[in-house]
C-alpha cells in the first residue's frame, strides 16, 4: 500500500497520502469488454468469489504504486487474492484472532515503522506513545481519513495473522529421534558392492521411440506434476522499420552539404546571401542548433567519453579542424574541434560524514559530532594517503561510492555541489582536504586531472523515409495475404526478408516474445476466445511489422508436449530400453549376467545413500539402495536405474557407530523442513483448492 512507501515522510503529509493512495482509479483501457460487459467475478477460490471491479481497482493501484506493468500487476494481485482467501479460511478453521497488543507488536517489529524517526524516542527505539499520537491524529483528521487508516490496520492485522499462522505451523514441525537417526545413517552408513550394468545408451533411440500420445498419457498419470495454464504455440515473422541504404545516403549527403558554404535568398535585401559552412562559420552554436537534431553541447569531454570507434580521430583534432561524416548510433555526424583545455575532467575520491539535518540518508549525529569525526579521518588519511580507499569503504556514508573506495571518475565542471566542485578543480592532484556541503562533511582526495575536448557536432538522425515505409508496409501486407495459403509460413516469410520465430509457447499473462520484446497485444489476441487455430494477424508499430500465426491451442490444463518432451521422453524411452536390455542380461547371478551380456563386473566401495554416486556413471539412488537392502554375498534382481540396467552383489555394509544423541541431526532436519514450510503450505493449499480463473478476456 501507499502508506508503507510514504510513511517515512513527515506525518503532516501522511494524512493526505493515505487518502490519495486508497482513492478509486479510472479503470479505462485496463478492461476489455467481451461483448456482454464484464463478468461480475474474475474468479473464485473454494467458492469464495473475487469481484472483478474490486480486483481491477487493486490492479490499477498496484500498477501505479509498484511501478510495474498492468500485466505484472494483474499477476501480483491475483496471487495475493488467492493466497489471502486460502489463508483467511485457515485462520477461521483454527480460530486465530489478533488483539490490540499483538497488533502493536506487529507495528513495532515492522522496519517501516520501527526505523522511522517519526516513531522513535531519543535513543532510537520505537516509541508506542508517538505511534498512538499518530493514530489519534489520523482519527481527528476526519471520517474519510480515519476509515482509510482502519482499512490499513486490517492489512497490518492480516500480516500479523499470517505471521502467527506460519509460526504455529513451523512450531508444530517435529523431528523424531528415529528420523534424526535415519538422517545420520544416510550420511554415514556405507556399502561396498560389485555390479554389472548395460547402459541405456547401448540401445538405439529408434528402437525405443516415444510418441506424443505416450507423453500425454504420462502427464495424465502425473497430472499434479504437469499442471499448466492454457498455452498457445505461435509462429511469427518480423520486418523491422529500418532506414534503407538510400535513406542513409540521403542523410549523408545532407550532412556533407553543411561543410560547404551555401547560397540562400534573403527576402529583406532581395539578394542571395552566402552562408558560411560548418568549417568556417563563427557563430557555431547557432549553426549547430539550427541544423542539428542534437543541440549544441558546451561541455569538455575526456577522450574515453567520445564515441569508441572515432576516439583517436576526434580527440586528436586541432582547434578549427573537422571530422566526418561518420555514423554514431542512429545519426550521421560531422564534428569540429573548438577548444582543448587541461584539467577539465577530474578523478576524485571522498568520504562522506553526514549529520542530522543534512541530506545524507539516515544520519543522526549532530553537526559538531560529525565535524569531529571528519577531522579525525582527515588527519588519518593525510598521514597515510594510501589508506584513503580502505577508510572510505569502512566509514563513508555515501552508498554510491563507498564500495569502490569513494571514487568518482571523469567529473565535469558543475556536476558536483559548488564547494565540492571548487575544491577538486582548484587544487592539485594529490591534495586532501575537508569540505562542507548540504550532504555533510566530505574528506576529498584529488586523484587525477585530464585534458578535455570541446567539440561542436551537427547530427542528423537516419530515419525511415516515406518511400521506405511504404515499401515495408506493402511487403508486410503481401506476407499477411500469402500466409493464409502458404504451406510453410516460416519459409514464405524468410523468402520476403522477414526474421522469424517458430514453435514459441506462450501463456496468458506473459508480455515478451523472443526476438521482438514486449508484445502484450499479440499475446492478448492469441488468447482471445474468438482467435481460432491457424489464425493469422498483422501487428504494426513504430518498430516494424509483425505477422503472427497461431499454430496450436492447448486448454487441457496440462503442459504442452513440446515443453515437457525433454523431461518425459527420456523416462519413457529408458523404460522401453530396459525391456530390451533385460533380455540380454540373462542369469540368476552377477557372473551369469556378466557372461550373457558381455559386460564386465565393477566394484564400488563405501557409498552412502546421501551421495549415491557410481564412478563414471553418476547418480544411481535405486542401485545403491538395493545394495544396502541385499544380504552380504548375495545377488540382487535386475534393477532399472537412471543410466542403465544393473545387477549388484553386496560385499559389505558398514554401519556407523551409535552416537550418544542425535540432537545435531534433529536440528538439521527440523531447520530444513521449517525453512521450506511457508512455501510448501501455500503450494498444498493451492493444490487442494478449487480455483476458478476468469482473467483471460478481462485483463489486457
């Protein structure tokens, strides 16, 4: 809420802020009507409905306050609403309530309040009396402001209940002595065994091919693992709006023309006037501002600040000399050296010591105390200048420079506050001194001074001409028409000079498409209920033209096959390969299996279930677990492992010695489980809830 971001400011402003933050926003183009107007509810959780207008109001607030896109805000608010309903139902089941004292404790432990000087006493601790005064002020500010504060208190109450609920769940997590002992055994019991294996890689993939139908069947059997939002698969072609070679040449000719004198008719004298060219004109600033798309710049620049490709040519110009035309980004340029001066750029380091009332963030010491600290540091670094960087990292209160030893490089005149600027430009390299500014006291070291070049540059942007724009538009229209009957959309597009993407899977509330960036309008169109399979549409923007084709729609609730194929296919393929391999591994003993499969017998020593690695093969937990479960000098049955089919013969099981207690393992297991509790709770609640999501068609 806005209160949390604004409460750091003075209380006098806070009253107005709370009122403004909770006003209704105009929804406008957030909503797209689907013909019959907005549905009353945008979704529901276990039968509890989420009102569409209230939801969109919160989305608009989140978008404005969180500096996020409408789509991101929609996802954030949806997740918040779902979590809130699920947890509120849990609070009700448990009868959880939060009293006034508990609510105050929530405020006391909230850094936004606890760290705010408005609510602190003289020693910097949270002062409940100041907080109560603030609440009283809110109440006296009027009924509307008071209602807004009460609404905010409910948010605080909800946060307190969530904290209480998760603490109760975590407090109820208990690791038994048996579990702790098992964790110890997993890490310390060791098994040694002989084994024979035939890898899955010995069978050609073609002998164990997996169909898409088999992948879908696997997903259905494990639906919880492969749940998915609706998806669409797209192909699209992009034709960027870029200047042609002819457009570039036209701009170049224009720039070259500025180098020479020109003749212009003077209406006042009714005569032709000769206008000096860029090389000789005296009023260079007016000339640049009249003819350039980038206005005149009077700053002096260090060599490294000039365009990298032309640093040498530009910086080595003598006053009066010109260079160009040359391309800098999207511009054709010509430059003329106006002046060079020494000491126009400075490298300096500083250590900032702030005080209460200065602009230094969070400073609480008095001005007198700050000066004493600054003078002590000044004496220290003057005695040992090489210690300046280390001292800055330890003591400076400037977050922008302390981590790099207080350094600021290539400082131009006028960039720093006046007294700081005056010190670094008026003192020699190596000087260390003390300066006061509105930010506090600065201990400054002048590190280096550099020559600066003052250049005048006429730059004309290389833009798409009307002729080129018409050609691009015509080509886009041609592809849009051809795509309807084209056997291969991608090949047709590439033949016309488009860049293409195929087999791109998207979800309803994504924003970006590979290769073309933020394209929310395309994704919204793809999920529109009226957009059919194989639908084709052109999207025009300042960046270019995009022709999009929907190649498939997936509303099954399962992930698209293409997205999970790399996960499921190896599993199913290995199952088929195992059937083939088992026929080759005939025999009841490891020696018989070795003989029949012509696979050698290998040995592993001292393997644990916590790290079930087989040398040169990898992780094989089922194989190692079987070795532990097999009697010594006995052969196991065939095992379908992760990398192949195995048989093991256990040689030795070395159990770790008993410990007096297993408290360290108990704590280790408990801390791991508790650390995952909050995330797991929400996942379980969502998995077991009936969640209906109607956002598609409402959020753009």
